């Protein structure tokens, strides 16, 4: 048994359904025919974290202290790596990562690497994400140097009337309403020339999937899940049996 | 923020998909319109636990030490309660619960209470579960006194050719094959007079749901999820704001 090796810590709860979606994508990314071949995971799904978008707008408390407290549960539980399936929470990455003292994988970097790999330098990507992720420039500002990725963003009205209420509907469990709000924005980005859609909020792939989107999608949740599984399997194989 | 209160610890990984199914059923059982209204959860999904059915048969190592180690991660992460979404693992309940030193809710008791409540004393229940859960008498032996619940079990051939390979197919991620193996056994129990089906292995509700079953179902996973949410909400409301 190697139960102490390669334990992935998931700093979740932002939101709870997105946490489950991430865990499912880790399972799907693992070649396994029995329980024992799956990757060991500990999860802290503590949803009592102040709203990230409200904090960025200056309209609410900082989520940082609660994120650190939640992440410390993963340290205490023996995680060897921390991943955080919430894009907007990555605005606090620079303070969070050193406070936990464990290696972390960055969700946005995982998505951008997949974008470059699949669509090549200079690709035009449409971004669906929260108001705070968009307004902070989180995706464009982390674009790999030389990749030449081009960005298309929703308009302010599409954000206020489509994307933000769509994300809130996922958090409230109303997936049908969420899809009805988000899909028209995806279609608008397609009309304006996007070659692929970055699902840059972990609530969004719960309602917009590769099969039901007007464009190919880059699912940041899935990109991070694949990297987390690869990390764990590498830890396992690095140790003599 | 009440992030330290009412934290449910999920001793999972047996198997990983069943753990996610349990977490989803906790979310569905929670009245919440935002992240922050959901219940705080920590999860230890460490699948490197010896096969429970093989151990019961005397054909494999005991899973107890790995279950205790996984449960201690929940203690370390600050859980106030432990639940374990794996029926067969409850065969080691009497040793596990004192080793963790936290209150636990028993999955089988949750399912049996729901059976009595919905179908009344003397109801005839068909049981779908692993070979070890069936052979240990886990369900009949915990039947509440005076409930008069009557049990119908699969035949030995149905177990070997339908139920056990069906459960293994879920663990390998092949849900279509799993349903094809499990559904005929459910139908056989219906023909023999069962009034309701107890889904007494947490892999089974991934492929047999209320909508697609030949009989009403008692989903042990869902019954436990509801009790775990009720425990957490009661903890939260018991403390002055």
C-alpha cells in the first residue's frame, strides 16, 4: 500500500458542485480498473469563504483568511500538493501559496498550456469567467510569452445579464436556468471570431460541455485535474516498490 | 463565518465515484442558494484500502488499518463527525469507530430507518449489495426490533454473474456494462415479491436510480447524506450567532 504517497489536496467548496466536478475529472483522467489504482485525494470543501468576486470589487470581505484555514486542513490531513478548483480564488494565489507551504498547481496555467497545445500560437480564445477574473486580467496576464494568444471577452452587458447570473444559478443548483443564461454568451463569442472557448470559471463546465458548445472548449477544471493526476502517478512511480 | 462548526468528515475512496455520488447527494439535500449556505465537508478519498469483500471471504488483507489511517486524516483536518459511504466497510465499524474517537453515523441504520418510514413494518425489501454485505447478514442483523422487515436476496448465481461483476464495472468506470449486469437482478427481486429495492452498495445507485428501477428504491447513500446534512445544520444552529 502506498497510501501516504502522492496525496492530492483539493482546496474546494468554491463552489461545492465544482469541487465534485473536479474530483470526477480526476477519476476520468486516471487509468484504473479497481479502487486501488485511483489517485489518493483529500478534500477540504468548506464553502464558508467570502464571495471572491464581491471582494475583488471592493464590496465584500477578503476570502484569504478562510482559504488559508481551509488549505491548512489539507496540510494537516497529509496532502503533498494543493490544487484549487476555483479560477477567481487564484487572485489570492500569491498570498495563499506561501501560507500553505506545499507545492501548488495553478489552474489558469494549466488551461493556458492546453490552449496553446491544442490551438497553437496566435489562437483567438473566447473567455467565459467571473467579473473578477475578467476585470483582473487573470488569463491575459498569465498568457505564456511568445504564445501570441488573442482574447475575446464578453461585453459588460453580457457579463451582468448572462455570465454572472448563470454562475449564480449553478451555485443555487438550477442548471437549466444556468445553461440558458450562459449559452447565448458563448454563441456571441463564437460570432465574434473565437476559435475556442475557455471555461474559466469552475461552475461553467457543469452546464457548457464539449458536446453542447458552439465551439471547441478548453475546460480549465479538466486541465487542472489531468495535471494533478499526473503529479500523483509520478510520485507513486518515483518510489521503489 | 462558522467554518469550524459542523464539519462533516467523509471517509471515502471506497470507491472514488461513490464518494462523489455521496457528496452530490449531500449538496442536493441542502437548502442553499449560494456557496456559503452549503455544509462544510472534509473528505479523505484514499482508495488504497484492501478490497473489503476479499477480506471478508478470507482471501485478502484486512482493510482496517488503512481505513483507520484514512479516518485519522479527517480527525486531523478538523471533522466533527465521520460518515463512510461504503456499505461493506461497515463490517469493520465496531473496530473503526472507537479508533477514530469521533461520532459516526451508520450507513445501514440510515437506510433501514428510511425503509421503515416509507414502506412500513413488515415490508418486503429486496437487497442489492456485495457478497460480503449479504453473507455477513449486515442488513438483516441490524433490522430494527419490531419493524418486521422481510428480506429477499439475490441467488448465488445472480451474485456471481450479475451483482459482483456489475459493482466491479462501476469501479472500472464502465457504467453501461454495470447497468446491464445489475438491472436483471433487480428485476428478479421484483418478480419474487420485493416491494422496494435497497441499494446496499454505494456503487449501485450510480447505475440504478429511482427513475430507472423496476421498483421504488431505498438509496442508502442518499439516506446517509440526508442525515449528515441534518447533523451539520443542527450544529450550526445550536450555536449563538
